[in-house]
C-alpha cells in the first residue's frame, strides 16, 4: 500500500529494516548524488525494469530529488 514519507528519520528506519531504495533520476544525476544503497531505475525505465531488478517480496521506497 503506498505511503508517503517525508521525514529523514522515517526514511532511515525503513532503510535499516531492509526496504529497497530506488532513485528515479537519470544516470548522471544518480552518479552525482544518491542515497547510500539506492538502486538507479530512471523513471523512463521504471516500468520495464522494476520486475527484473526489484524483489517483489520487499517494500520499495522511490524517490526523486530535483532542485528545479
């Protein structure tokens, strides 16, 4: 079930509990800065690659950071 997370402490708790962290920015932006342990699945590839790269038995946190 979708759940929005905005607090850093809650994100860290989810990571500590083994959630899969997905950054949907492009490869360049991902290489520039991302959360430790994050998987890069650019938004345009998310639908086609998510099943192959993510464990369906584990929750997923998807995030995008944009300064614009």
